[in-house]
C-alpha cells in the first residue's frame, strides 16, 4: 500500500480561498515572530557592539574586585610597575595607556532628559591601542589640552556635542575638536580626552585602569600569574574582549529573558489563533475530506495536507514578521547599560541564525496550532462525512 | 432576557472555538497586565519619592562624591529643616546576580527623613548602637532568608575587600509601594574603614545629601540657593526634588520602557487579529441565519447588534478572567525576580486598562462582520449554505 500525498497546492490554494482569515491569522503570527526576532536581534546587537570593543591582544588592568573601570582605582606607582612588565609590547616606548574613566551627566538630544555619558581620559598611546577606532571628522585631542573627541553615537544621542561646541564640567570648558567612529563598538558611545587634564579637573589622583598591548596574546597567562604573585600589586588583568563581554552580561540577560518570555506568552495567543482557523477549515470542508478519502487518499495524507496548510499559514506569518524585523536594522537603540551605568548605543543585528530560528519558531507555532485540527480531519469517517451535506 | 439567552447560546455554539478564543483573550490580557506592571515597577522609586525631600549630588555626575563638609553649609540655608546623607556602596552579596541597593547613611537623620521605613523601637535602638549593624528591607530578608542577628558579608566593588555586618533590623514598608529591597548601614563605619584601609578618595565624602524642607512649594528656590553656595567651587552641586532625581534614573533606561510599552500594545493587536478572525468566521457561517432573522422582520441594526454583543461578551469574559488571574501571576513573578524589582504590585489603573482594552478588542473585532451581516440581501443570504 502506498501513501499518496495530497498535492501541496491543494493546501496552499485553500489558504488563498480564505484570504481574510488567512491574513488575520498570519498577521497575528507575524507580530509574534517580529517580537521574537527583534529581541534576539537586539541581544545580538548588544553583544556584537561590546565584543567588538575588545581587541584580542589588549589587556585591561584594573583593581581587584571592581566590575567596571568606573569603580576601579589604580595608584600611580602601581601603574608604573604595570607599564614596565616584560609582557607589554614596546615600540619605542611601552604600548600602555593609563586611563581614567568617569561618567558625566549630559542632556539627551531628543527628550532633553539627563543621562550618563562615559568619558575616558587616555594617553596618546591609548589612541594607537584602539585599532578599529578612526577619526570621522575634525582631529584628535592634543595631549595636555582641554580638547575632547566624541563618539559617533554620543553626537547622535546627546545635545551640545557637535564639532566646535563645548561642554562645561569639572570647572573647565572642554572643546569638541573631533568625532570618532568606533566601527560600531562601545567606543561610539564614549568621549575621549587627555588623561592628565581630566584627572586634574576631576581632582582624582588615581587612574581607573591601564590598558596594555601584549607582545603576544599567548603571554596573557604569564601576565596573570605575575600579577597574582606580586605582593605590591592589588590589580587584576582581564583580556579586553572578556572585559567588554562581561559588561554586556546584565543587560543581555534582561533582554533575553524579557524578549523570550514575551514571545513565549504571545505565541500561545498565535497558536490559539491558528487552531481556531484550522478547526473552522476542517469543519467547513468535512464533505470535501470525505470525498478525498473516498478517492483513496489515506488518513495520513489528509493529516499531512492540513498540517501543511497550517505550516503554510505560519510560514507566511513568519516571513512577514521577519521582514518587519529586518527593517529594524536601521534603528539605533540607546539605553543605560546596567553594568557601567552609562549610555550605550547599539543596533538590531540580524544574522542567518536568527532568521532561521525565527522561521523555525513560526513553523513550530503552525505545527502546534494545526496538529489538533489535522488529527480531527484525519479521523473523519468517509460515510458520515459524505452524508453531512 | 430572550435575547440574552440567544447570545449565550450563540457564543457557546462552537464550544471549542469559544473556549480557545476565551483562552486567547485571557492570555493577552494577562500579558498586557504583566507588562504594565513591569513598567510601573520601573517607576516605583519615583512613585514613592517625596516632594518635601531634595537630593543634592555632585553636578558632574553621581559617580563623583561630595565632601561631607558641605553638610554644615547646606544646613544653614533658609527653609532646610533637617539634613542627612547617603552613599552608594555597590557591594556584592555572595553573587553578582543578587543585586540590591546598599547605602551608607547617617543613621538617625536618615531614618527620621524616611518614616515610611518601619522598624520596631528595639530594632532601631540596636541599629543605632552598633556601628557594624545593618538594616535590611523585608524583601531582601525574604529573598535570601535573612533574620535579625544573622551575619552578612558584602564584597565591595567600589570599596575593595570584604565587609562584615550584622543584621540589626528588618524594615517593613508603610505602604505596599514602599521599596523594601534596600540595605542601610552606618556611614561612620564606612568612613573609618576607608581610613583604616587607606582608600584616600573615599574619606569624608558622600554620594548624596538628603535635604528635608518644611515647605515643598519652596523646593525650586531652595535648590537654587544650595547650588549657588558651591558654584565655582571644586565640588559643585546639583539639587533637585527626590521625585525628579528618581525620574532621572527612569529616563536613563527610557528606551527599554518604551520598548516594553510598544510590545504590550502589540499583544493587543495580535489578539485583536485572532478575535476578529473568530467573529468573521462565525458571521460567515451564519449568513443564512441572519438572512432568516431579516426575513422575519428584524432590522439590520438588530442583526449587527447581535454580532457586536456576541463579540463583546466573549471579549469581556476573557478580559475579566485575564485581569483576575494577573494578580496571582504577578505575585509569583515578583517573587521569582526577587530584589531586582523592589516593588511589583498590580496597579488599579492596570486592571481598568485591561478591561477597557478587552472591550475595544471586542468592539473592533465585530465591526466588519456586523457591517457585512447588516447589509446581506435576504435572498442571497438564504441561498447561502
């Protein structure tokens, strides 16, 4: 006995016949897939932004126990020890930048409300250490000056930081002389200036961190051992990439939990919608199903035909939802990162994995919603079905 | 009464479909309620804030401290009735995910400034007497199983090292909206330890001053006066009402709040599509019946009303059930989130909104089917099967 499949276009044309119903049901599913996809995209965007910030051979040395550079303090004497370590690459002088990282309150452009921007004071080597960062407009700050450069997103988000404008904080006027492009990394959301000028203004004696370039990324472990075994030093080293990945942890967890919980709850609604639609389809086509059975189609074929119809419905919704989500790639999202307590801009990042996951999620909703009606359709007896009209 | 009976029977004609639609509405109403509660939890700090308290902080940003010597000068400003201060500690309790705010406070004045934190007389005395004592909120005590007399260690992130405390009291909130997920300890202890542990920038400083004023109407004027005291000094200040200060935190994460709000309306759209679909199918199947009703002499308005009422009935049942079930679910969810959301209460506006939205869903879903049914030509309708 062979099982003949009901032609696929039977299922698809049925969807077309009930256009309005199909559209409404698929519309509901599209919205669910949209929420599912955008929350994954936002999380991916956040991670990409922060992971892109770190470079594999850069290491951040900050005080033990501090989770962000803002909390950390590195005494001048200790910073000097770090810069002189043999693991630090030297080109003329050690590739080490003593830095101070602070938050300043600035008004946001759109709402006028105040948020925190991260300001990083660095040495000139600090600029060299960030290979991805390039100058977009204007020029770099000069050492020892009260000049600052702002990240691309800082300029987009905050008021009063255009090229040529100035900010007042720490008892001094700071002139914006350049805009930097961090290649969609966290540096897009930072303001850079000279470390000594900023420390003086902020009345700080200690650095926040010291960023070094390793002679070889593999020397990281020897560096960690050295720091642990040196009683003079109360600092901990972390690969820059790991440091920034950790910065994303809190916000990322929040987006994931919220997004996926929502998509989960909403999918219940969409599955119900699909079930209602398919139940109605089965009920109104009882005679047709009887005819198909009488023609010799097996129960399994009927089941598959109706399941295919539900999946087709869901797939339509998933594709529309995904297309809507794809459009979110042009939107930039900016919020305060829980970890660093400063404003961070990031985008929605669509990857092939997310696209496939969204489609799979949509199909799963279709199968879940279509299963019960399809089983019901398959169970219909030929005689009763043909008699029912 | 007869009509009502007809409606009920119509609703239940397709039991499976009615049950599913009802369930869908319940889930949507519940989701909307939970999301609104998350949003209002965001605003909880600002909600509980008073306009009779001003917060003075460093004008550069919150991460910069203020010298404690500012206290004397602020106290002398006309209109200031009392003064306290609090310093963010930012310690980790066992694991980073166990987040709750910790403040080093000037004990007597702080507890006086916040009468909504209820302590027994004995707990209060114990707290004031012992420098290493802490007071924790009920929510922390419940989340981590802490009792009075327990020892508690915080790992400092801003102030390095381990910090040992003993729980002297557990405060209750005066209202359900009072934040009971905070920990308070003696500023003096922090300051002494900072000296002993040689943390120069943490000595004799605090994060914020809490300024009590007698007349809330003078808040703006007094704020300006305080800030002018320190203008052009090394530590300029920014003073605002506690409410504005708290709203500032909300504003920082506004993008998230907006996203949640948008999403909570998306769920309404989803369910509207489901419900509209149900009603459209129902009306289509009964074309013949509606034509019969019209043939019997019922007006088109009556037929339209019948469909609208049926849709509304389903929507309202689902909406009420969803609104009712929001309460236990929110409680479970709030408990599961522990100290992340200090206040997680379903507001009465949320319930009202849930019911209004259910009504709207019911109405909108029935518009097209009702309009169509009212325009059926009798002959055509009767011919349809």
